[in-house]
C-alpha cells in the first residue's frame, strides 16, 4: 500500500490533570482496563503493555454480551515519557499519541485508518475512547 491510499485520522482531548497523572493512567494496565472502551457496551478484558521501543502490547476488547471481540496488538516504535507514544499495529498501520503538558494537558491521537472499516465509525470509536479516558482521569 502506498502513501496515497492511506487515510490519516486525528482525535484529541484536553484533560484537567497533571501530565504525570495523565501519562500514568494512560500506560498502566489496570487503569487501561478501566477506561479503554468507547461506551458501556464494551470492556477491555486483558492488557499486556511492555511500554518501550520494541515492546509489544495487547488490549483484548469485547462487547459485554459476547457477540464480538478483538485483540488490539502491536509494537511500540518510540516512547518518550510524558510526551509521545508511537506504535505499529500487527496489520502494519501506524499510530502516534502526543501528550502536551499544560493546563489542560492535550492528548492527540493520529492513526492510519483501517481501509476495511467505515472511516466515521473509526473516528467515533477513537474519540469515544479518548472522552472516556478524560472522564476517568478527571473523575
């Protein structure tokens, strides 16, 4: 697939919390299980997170009714504490999450869309997860 075929999506949030707290809750497996879902119908059942360049991750996600589940897996390309996480998914799509310290902290997720899924659905899913993360951190 060449660059022309790729659709890049962006989602962002602003969080009223210190950057250290935002980073810790974004990267800790037990916390990820609490916030990593787009709505109350989903849950994250398992998280493995080796947060370093070359480290792998797995977020097992499922609908609570058991009708659908998937593993979100990949390898970290670059990790800069409190600043940046970039990774490549197992299907070769790339994603970058930037954390900008301030009041509020800004979190921006940029990712290559899956060409097999509706673009609007992917953007809504990502934004809903970010919104849930904000609620978790600020709550």
